[in-house]
């Protein structure tokens, strides 16, 4: 008799994605879908898609979703959660969205202690627009707008948003994870689940999970090499672990 | 339609309020679930009033970190089906244009109050009507409109709010209340009463958690070929319907008028006095006051221009609404303009003088 050991979780739609081979978004989406199903919160969850590669997240996640202006998800989430305290509100944002154009919105949502869950995908580059420098781009990293590699003297250092947010009294849980291997992916799921659970319990404050995610296309390397690059390069600048909570 | 706008005279108890506070209380009576805003003069009485009254009613008040955030908080609350509003003044409204464009693309209802001040740039905090173009042409990127209501007194600051929320919900779009520093600050006796309101469609599109139904998506991104054109044509249909059904306009002694003065908002209040004085002096003058600035009362003005009359447009700007009057008159009659930009406010004598000068012009 055949036994099913792995299957699609219902909140993840049965369709191909537009993501590049080796991209981390597919993994992160699946983790979120699994968590929503395991916590049985699909019928009261509202998700917010960013501007960036994950703008079409609502095509893959089968929950009520909205797509909003670049960087503004934490403000939109504030409007949603304040008027709907019984709903579970999460935003899914990339590094350009959250750490650059939306820096004010995430900082102040954290500062006010909004009871929302933020999934922050850090792949050190702008994907959708063609591989430009992000605030989280590594020193020396070649991008479409740093042809000679990012130089601290000209473009500044990679921005450690999670460390910054962890200093705010309004944030209750901040953890940085990675999608660089099975063990790391399992830890990521545990962290995101915890962030959702805090909101379900009504914990007073913002929870955020930063996820180091591969972008083989704009890192100009194979998917396998990209996974290695997270381990050998990114983790040095963005150390993994619980920063708060 | 005009009855929907006006409060029944003498009903209830009259109380003395400034325009900003009267508008805020009227929004609460109209069922505003959430207010989000950022301080800016001359509208600060609105957030201050809301910060006290909204929690009393068990509703939401949030002081945002910026106007960008405020309009996006409105976006969030509105996406879940709540009645949400923000208020600001000119520079802050410029910052909100991104959000208004997204609201328009996503077809979300919202009420935005602009208590205009002098510009461009930081300008000053004096009353102005310089944001007419921005308000009536959409203001942000893309092919869209917002319904624009132009109150001209404190009672109308009250009257416009229930209508604004109803129109926003009915057409799923932004309704802007275009007031100015005088209307916001001055005190007048007002009647506050709960109105019956329109019969509105259920918000089946709202994000409430996909309980027992398919997922709802609120979006303004339409990538497949032809899909965005389809959305724009749908919006156009809606806008045509609004132009047909929602025009509000007031006129006075037009029938025998040789001179017609067109003004809106607080400028119309001053014009009204000037025209009455002109009549007392035997000058055949009348006035037209657009109440909805978009949709514009093109038909009413065009009709008035069917007979030869001299039109005088008075604005607290260098001439913005005058362009809509020109389009409406379409060459049938001469149009002159008198404006006071940069926070200047015309007085009755100034406008009367302009009217008198027109009587010296040779007749056709």
C-alpha cells in the first residue's frame, strides 16, 4: 500500500510560479502556507504583498490578500489590524521594499508596537527591476548599479534592519533565519510559526522574521552556489539567530 | 440631489463650531470607523478632535509617521471594508497622491480632506484655492478621477461628510473634500444630525479572511495584455456615470443677469455678498457656485452661456477653475478672471469693483 509522505498544503495554490529557478520565494511561500494550515487560520488571515518579485504572492497563497505601494505594507497592515483586531495580518516584504523605500513605515510600525507579523525576505539585491543594489547588498557585490562592487565609502554598509528594529520597545520578536539548507529551512519555519502564534495570542508588539534567501539570477551563480553563498558570505554580515524575544 | 447635501434648516440644536471640528464630528456621525492623519496647519483641529472623540466611540484614531503612511493606513482599513478617512493640507496632500492613485487603481473607497493653504512648496498657512488642478485632475499618476466636493461654509463642512462617505462607498473611489484655511478655522453655528444616507451595495470585495468563500484580492497591478486597459475602461464608465448623476451646483439670479460670477468654496461666499451689492446698485449680476468641482457643472454653465453674458471667474489662485469654465462656455461668451494667489483673500469691495468695470464694456 502506498503511503503519502509529502503533499501540497491546501493554502498553497496548485500552479506554477513565475519565480526563477533556485529562487527562495517559493520555499518561503510554502512555509507560510503550511503554517497557516497548521494553525488553522486561513479564514481569518489577510496577507499583504510587496512591490518586488513577490508582488504576485496572491497568485500562490490562497488567502485574502492585497497588493500595495512600494514600502507601505506596514502602514497598510496598521490600518487593517487596528480596525480588525481579530484578524491575523501579515506582510511579506523584500529588502528594497522594507529596508529602503519603506524604512520609515517598518520603523514606525515597530515603534508603535503594531500587532502584526512581518516576513522580511533579504536576498541582498533588487530582483524584479533587474538586479540593482539594495540596502542589504554586500560590500564588493556587483549589481546593475554597483558595476565595480558595493563600496562602503560610496554606497554605505549593508543595512542590518533586524538589529535596528530589535532596539525598539514596540517589537516583541525578531529572528534572522536562512533558506540555505534543509536544517535552516526547518528553523525558518519554526520562527515564522512563532511569529504568527504571537499574533494569535494577542501579544502586544510587532514580530518580524528576516529570511536570507537566494537570488541565483542576480547573484550570477547557480542555485547550488547561491545556497553556499548565503552560508559563506551573507551569514557573516547578517548573523542568524534570535535577536529579540 | 441638492436636498441630500443640505441640512434641514432649523432642525436640531444649533451649536457654534469651527469648520475643522464640525467636519470631524460630522464624519463620526456619518459612520467613519477610522481616522489616520499627520499634523499640518491649518487642519490640526481635525486630528486633535478625532484623537479625543474616536476612542470615545470605540473607533480608531492613529497619528501616522507621515502623510504617506496615513493614506496607506486608510488603504488598509478600507481594503477590509471599513469607512476610513484622512485629512491634511496642501503639502501633505501632495505626499498622499501616491496612495490616492493606488486607491483608485484598487477601487477602494476613501475620504480625503484637503484644508488648502498657500503654495507652491511650503508656501504659507494662509487660505488658498491653489490645489484645484491637483484635486480635479486626479493628482497622482495614471488615468483616474476623484470626486471633489467644495464646501463654502461651516454648515457645508458638516453636510459634505455623509455624502462623501456614501459616494466613496457607492462608486468605490476617493472622494476629496476641498476646503481651505478660512473654512477650517472660522466658527459658525451648525446643525449636526444623522442623515438617512444612500442605499449602498454590500462590500463583497472586502478582505475579511476567506471564510467559506474564495480568496478576495485587492490589487492595482494588471500585467496580462489588455487587462489594465479593461480596468481603465471600467473606471471611465464609472466616471461617466458620476458626471451624469452627481453634479451639484447652486445659482442665483441668472435669468436676467448680464454678468455671471463663478466661484466655489469660500470665494463664493465673498462673491455672493459682492453680487448682492451690485444688484442693490442696479447692476444685473448673478452667480454660479459649483459644489462638486469634479464632476464639474459643465452643463449648467454652458446653459447660462447660451445667452450672451459676461462671465467673471473669481478664485484664490492664479486661475485654475477658470479653465473648466472656459471648456463649459466653449467660446459662447467672454470670460474674465480675477484671482488672489499665494494666500491672498479678496474682499467684497475688490470683487464689486471688478463687476463694475465689466458694466463699462461695450455690449455685443
